[in-house]
C-alpha cells in the first residue's frame, strides 16, 4: 500500500477555500430551494471539471443514473419495504451531492497541503490530521471496495436484491478489516515522520488566497444569502 498522492493539484485553488465552501453548503443544503440547489450543484460540477475532468464525467454519469432510478421508483403506485429504503437513501444522496463533489475535489489535494491549510486556522493538530486523512483515503477505500468485489466474484458471491442485509454484510466485514489494517500502517507512518513531535510545523507551499479562492467563497455566501432571504 502506498501513501503517496499521485493526484495533480491545480495551484490556482487552495483546499481551504473548498473547505469553507463545504461548510457553507452544509449549513444550507437541507434548507435551500430547488433553484439554489441546482446552482450549488452546477457550481460544484464546474469546479470539479476545472480540477479533475475525468472524475467529473464519472460522477455526472452516476448522478444521472441515480436521478433516473429515483424518478422510476417515484412513479410506482406504492413505495414500501426495502424499495422505500432505497428510495429514501437515494434522495439523501441526491440532496447531498454538491457536498460529495466538493469532497472529491478535496481528496485530490496532498495530505500535507490539507493539514497545513487547516493549521492556519489554528485548529487542534489532531483535528487537522483527522480531517486530512479522511479526505485522503476516500479514493483508497474505493479501491478497497473494488478488491472486495473481485474477491466475491471468485467465491461466486455478490449483491442480491432479495437479501439486502447479507449483501451489505459481505462488503462491510472485509472493509472493517481493511480499516483496521490501514489504521496500523498509518500510525506507523505518522510516528516515523515525527508527527507527534511538539514543535512549530512549516510548509514550503504558498497557500495564501488568490482571487479565485475569494471568488469561490463569495459564490458560497451568495448561495447562503439567497437561502436566508427566501426563508425569511
């Protein structure tokens, strides 16, 4: 397993501006009207296309497929049981999709860049590490799921719509084991790099805000202002 981030960053956008936009989105995503939701979604997709075009295509196709599934289920005369559960989860995913897009953007920045950006806010160091590791390992766990899927194919096992609990279990148990294994490797790596040493940490990267970052935050506050104005 490699801890090297091979994703190429765009130097024009800083992770902190994306993080601030995520916090704004989090505060209004469940209260915004549909026009504001569509604007948030389009703006997030625009940022993703700017930074990670291939990822934008895959997420867009996933969104279209999920949106189509929700429309198909909503057309049924009665929605109950496990179909109702899938329908509810699908609606939640769609509602939070602007946040998932921003999380995909953040996962493309190097871990050290995210940590130093959060440290500039004078947040607890443990919190900075936790947040950075979370976003860094989103792609890793997607790779884990692919490995688990290949292992299940060898055993002639897989998802079964009539056995949803069993289907989740055969994925969840190996994923938990992988999480513990990753935790041990990560702890060793952090100790080796002297992360526990109590001293002032510096960075060779210039993470000062540019006009693009201020523009991103301004757009977020515009969405916030519109939502507040519509609810008052």
